[in-house]
C-alpha cells in the first residue's frame, strides 16, 4: 500500500513539473530560449520515430538563440511533451552547425 502512495505522489510531482514546464514554454521568451514557434519548426525532426537526417533550416533558425545547456535540465520531460525524442532534440545544435552541448 505504501508503495502505491509513493508512486502516486511521485506521479503528481512529475505532472506538476511538466505543467510548469509547459506554462514556461508558452511564455513569450519560452523556456531556455525556445518558444512554441521553435517547437513547431523542429517537430518533424524531433518526433519519436522520425527518419529525417537533419533538422530543417527553419528549425535551425528558430533555435539559433536557444540555450541547449539549460534544456538539459528538462530533457527527461521532452518525450512526455507531444512525443518528442529528447536525444534527437539534443542533436539539433550539432546538426545545425551550432556549439554542441553534452548533458551529464
């Protein structure tokens, strides 16, 4: 019984964190310099199962000022956000000729 309560509490905390992330991303400046237009421009490359070799030029332009180091903190939430593949999302800098980031 205690395990179920702990699991429910952890799920609630994760849900609150995800909602906070989505609210922050909806803001004008977005989360870590990524706003909804950047998410939309990069969605086809970042969706789980995508076979696109590279992100589009529109995606690269949309995330040119993004702070991918900051996004490392949210990498675990990306899959929950509209089926985004966090590994592909974090490959965008390297594939767009930007400074690469290594999330530890």
